[in-house]
């Protein structure tokens, strides 16, 4: 054979092999992207059942949207093969190494956002303003068009139930006031009377709800964490020896039952900022505080209300709740200072948690875990965090109280403090009594960590600032809500009651 013919033969053979390989890869990509193939590894009956009930299967057009249509970028788009390979390898590893998949804890936005692609949504839903869209829908989609890349917005931030039906999910403004569990109980006619410094149950006049208040005796402690505490952050120091006066603190975070009582009395349909105090009208009676506007969707995320902590309200809303509670009961209720909060959370201890344990042993961070599993036996009985929460909040009865009798001071939901946030404690003097944060600032302090946090973030000293703008990222309103956050679920608050002067005198004597 002539040399020239050999080159032609080699080139033709290479071309045929290349085309064949491409066809084989294409066939493999298609055959491994069918629903049947996906479900051969993803043996999740709940996920399959909820998909079959979703708008992606049951719709007027009769079109069925398959698994790969949402959980991979559109075929031919940048990143398709990378996502296909990385997801496939991860699924195979999970299939052979993990016995159970808890779909209930993984169907939330935090997990779903990693496996659903905007490009895939827009491939089918190219027209964002179809006939029949509501005015609110137009506003929301205009917000998306203008800010999608800048704010990294995702379609499922608002349409989480599109691919997997969730009967608890609501994509509309809430109407009316939810019925609280305590609605069948008697209506209180007077607030609790405090005669001495001891725990008491606050009864809110005109409602059927009460708040268990714990007497927290004052004392001295070191605010912040020592430099050798495992997994500490730089914003937890320098440590300051401070003294905190006695106070009353709610045993748990404010619950939905308690918050809806406030909402039912003060809710407003407008966007008028509320009065900071009740005002006497011409008849000599008290005008009510203007409270929250209706939230968009179910603020409890479908997890349940009742005794679970109320969540997603702003610091402003929490402050107005305290004003309302003060005027209803005749006492002074407020948010705790940061020093009060940490003192109460520690319960007289100086360890990372109010119980013994090394944060590294409880942590799920890969750099610490290697191939061993975190030890959750001790921490899970006291703290609702990433490895014990199933991706949601829990009722306070699910954990034991700290030495002061307070529950969920760490974990479950982050809690607002009254202080402005500072990146350290350098402005606080050693020996200070009842210290407060800076006189002004941009963000407030939140403490305690939440249900999706690692063990490092639910230590007694762990702290962080609010992220006001980020937590309103997907709120399309202009101006944005002053009452409800759209992009943070694990935020709530608990209240502090100041000791009446006559009881302070008894304590001082």
C-alpha cells in the first residue's frame, strides 16, 4: 500500500472511531438520563410520588417534565457534561455507600438549589409573562429579569413545589390569621403579677396564649471564647470579664401561637410604619400598634406552627412585638442584649456548650471528619443543628434545658439581640456591668446558630451579624418588606422582661 493511502486509511479510521465514540457517548448520555434510569439509583418513593402529583406531570398541556430536565442543565449548554458526570458519580457513591435517603429533610430550598438549574426552567418557561399572570407575578418576574445575575436569583426560590408537589407550600399572600392551638383555651383577662424574683408564666390579656418566663440570676462571666476553643471565630474576642444584672427571659423562642396572637391584634394591609407606642385617642382609649402586613406564602415553610419557633420576621418586627407585649402586660419587655444572651446561654458554664463535649467531635466539616462519623449522641439531645434537625425547626420539648432552665438557646433558630453588630469586643471594657454594643451600626447581632448549622456555629460564644439586604434578595416589592424576610428561614427571637423596681430593691437589700 502506498504511503499516501495509509494516511487516508488511518484518517478515515480515526474519523469513523471518533464519530462512533461521539454517538456512543450521546447514546449513553441519553439512556442514562431517562426517568427509569434515574430511579434505578434514586430509589426514593416519596420523591417519585410527589413528582407524579406536581405541575410537571399533572398539567393542562399533558406535558411531562422528566427528572433530567430539571436536575441537569439543558443538553448542549455549558456545564452539561460536567454536571452530568459529577452528579452521576456522586449518585453512584451514595447508592452503594448510603442505606437511606431522607427526602423529607432534603426537599427544602437549601438542598434543592444545588440540583436545579435556572437555564432548565427558562428553556421551557421562556415567556415569563404568560396570559393570565397576576399583578404580583408580573412584579416578581420583572424583579427576576432585572436582578437574576446580580443577585443570583433562582426560579425555585418562589416555585419550590413546581417539580415535587408539597401540600404545605403556598405561593400567594397569606389571608387571615392562622388558628392557634391554644384558641380553645380561656381568654386571659389580666397579666401575671410579679411579687418576687422567680420564674413565672406571663398571661397576655385578650388572648389565649402565655409565655413561660425564667428568672435568670445576675452574675459575672467572660464574654466571648478563649483563643484555644476549637472551631472559634475571630469575632468572638477579645474575651471580656463583664457583669450582668438579673432579668427574666422566655424559656423558649417566641412561638407561632404567641406571634399569631400579636399578628391578629395588630396586622395591617398597608405598608405604614407602626407607631412605637400606643397613643391616647380623643376618647381616652389606646390606639393599637400597627403590626405586620400579611406574609407571602407560608412563613412556617410547611413545617408546622403551634409551639415551633416563629421565623422569618425582621428585627424590626421582633422589636414591635416587644412593644406590643409591654403595653399588653404593663411590664417592660425587650430583646436581650448580647451580653445577657450569652450569659443566659452558658447557664453558668465556661465550656463551648452548656454540656461537656468537643466541637470537633460533633462537627460534620470534612476537614475534621475524614472517614469517621460525627458523634451526635450527646449534642442531639440538647441542640437542634444540621445533623439532628432533618432540615427544619423543632418544638422545644425535643431538647433538654440548660442549667438556667432555658431551651434552644443554641440551635433551632438564630435569635436577635438588641445590640448593633461589631466585629469584636474591643470596645467593651473589662469589668463592665450590663454592657451594650455600639451606639449605631448597619447590622444587628444574632446569636445561637440554627437548625442547618454545623456544631461550630451553635457554640455558646458563636455570633454573627444580620444580613438585611441578602435576606431580602428575592423580595420583589419596592420598597421591600419591613416585616418579613424572604431569604432566611432560621431566624427568630426570644424576649427579656426587666425586673420591676420594687423587686430590684428587694434583691439589692
